C-alpha cells in the first residue's frame, strides 16, 4: 500500500467513485470532497500529496481552490478536470500553477499516467529544493574557515554582495579559494534557487568558447547535429562563474562585453537574440590592470566585471588561520577514508605555521590528505608531511635600497640558514655540525638558543641528534 494520499474534489458522485476506485487499485490512499469548500477544509486538516479537482463546482470552483491551496503549499501538484468545451479555462489554470489538466470523459489509463507523472515531478522539485538548501548551508560564508582579521573583512564583503545583484571580480593567487567565495555569494543571494554555472576559461579552446558561452543552432558548423544551449542561458536567473577570466581571447572578450551590456545573447549560427538575466562573477590570479595596460584585456570589459573586487589573501598572510584549517582538513579526510580521527603533533603544527605555503589553502589541503594516507598512527608526525615542508630555510641575499636595511635581521637569517643546513647534513648531530662550521660545540649551542633553533622543529633524513 502506498503512503501517498490523494484528494479528489468533484460535485459528481459517480466521478468521485470512479476516480477513488481507480486510484485505490493503484495503491493510493484517497479522500473525496463534493465541493471546493469541503476540499479546502480537508486540505487544511490533513496532509495530501496530490489534488485532483473538477474545474466547475458550486461555491468554490476549481480555479479558486487551486489558488488558495497554492498559497499554502506551492509544491503540491494539482490536476484539473474539465469538460471538453472548457479547455480554455483549464489552460488558464496552468498559469496559476496546475500541473496538468485532463478532459472528460477520460480513460482510466490517462488518469493513472497523469497522476504518476505529477507525483514524480513533485518529488524531483522537492529533492531539487532540498539539494539547493543543503548547498546554501554548505556554502554559507560563515563556513569559510578563518578567523583572522583579513578574512573577517572578506566575510563582511561577501554578506553585502549576496544582498545585491552586481558583478563581482575575485582576485588572488591560485589555491586561495576563489570558487568557494563565488559559491558563497550565489547561495546566499536571491538567486540561490537558480543555477550556479562554473566554467574555467583557460580549459576551453578559443574556437569552442563562443559556442560554450552562447550556444549554437543545429547546422551552425561541422558536427553541430543538434542545437545546444549556452552557459549564459543555462545560468539564466542564476550566476555564471567565469574562472581564469584573463585567459579569454580578445575576440571572446568582445562577445562577452556585448552580452553583459545588453543582457542579450545570440547562439552561433542563429539569427535571433535571447534575453537573459545572468549575474557574472569572475576570478583570476593575474593582475587585470597589467593585462589591460599591455592590451591583452579590454579595458571596457574590465570595468564591467570589476564593479566590486574581492582580493583574497594568501595563506602566508593569515598564518593564525592555519591550525583551524589544518584540523578541518584532518577531520574531513579521516571521515572520507573512514579512519579513526587523528590529531596533529605539536611539531607538525609548528612546521605548518612556519611554512610559506606558495600553493595556499589548496596546498595545505593536499598536505593533510597525504599525511592521512601515509600515517599508521593516531598522531600525524613530521615523517608524514611532504619533504618540501621540512627542508631547511634557504637564505636569499637582500637588496640594499635607499630605504635601508636591517643588518642584524639579515645576519640572523644568514646564520639560521647555515646552521640549519649543517644540522640537516649531520642528521641533527650538534657536535658534527659545529665541526662543519668550524666553531666550538658550546658556541653553536649558544647561537641556536639565541636564534630560536629548536631541533624538535626539524626533520632529519638520517643520523641522531645529540642534546
């Protein structure tokens, strides 16, 4: 027996009996009402998955019943029944939200198929809405990790942009989370129930980009056997995220500019334009101002895209966020690989904090995933980290400018670099390292203490360290 309950409203008793008998044989639970007002009262007291209503009833007719029910439950599918001569009225009911209509007299197979289709459509609509609500929760800007002051400024900007409809340009190095921010803006905006469409502009050949953006009609070019909807149209009512926007050719930039200016697109090979309402969020790790100066990016398009700019900081600019991010990824990958929850050792956490992270948050995520895959203990240790994280720091010769230089600071950096290399070469053996540096062991120990060099912070490929 199905747990679906159907409400039938019809002032003809025979019709109510026929429909009830037909649907109960299909396994549905059925309630009937002899007029619209009774149907409305039943609807207000009980849960129904579908309404089948005659359009002509005394008192509250089918159209008015439809309107009142849709005010309470917009998702409830409604099937309208009408006599053959009243089809125009039934078509009008579709504009008020009816799923479909059937004309009397009808065969029972017709009602069975229409009911099944209506319930299936309702299920898909509710699943789609639930999925979008989950996405909105997932991409709420408060879920973007980081409590640093610079990230708090980003959160405030995301919140304000979500309430507006303006175009946004997100800039920052690779791995800083530009697409995550684009998702957060979309799923916290009034467009959240519409599509979020993402495209990597550097991944699509220029010869195909126009078709991808604006679609094409059948026969527009070789192998165009069917018409194809473009990304602009797919994102109509929602958001189009253009990642790596600086990689678009000047030809495609001109087409994009026109679409943004007019709100119209023309499919490749087509003769008619289509109106679209698509918000543009773009992103790049390049400096578009430089691209404009060097004539690789249109200035007019730059100003259309860069109405508001969000500059995402690199991970090295917010080291205080590293512990929270690292533990987030630790929990994520322990759950993904179904292993017991691990924790980061004190040495690992200090190493993560001291690393420069050229690959930003993405590099940190990959680092933690690798550690989970390699670790056979409950604690993540230095051995589980990539070799690049525990290499001794390299000293880079400073450039003296008219602004001057901090000599003591540079000498300290130089000493740290040499001592770290010596310790690494000797596997952490202070005595042997002192011999390599031609200084007494006590002098080396004293300098290490002054410079804050702690052997526990270093990973050595071989040998023993002496204390």
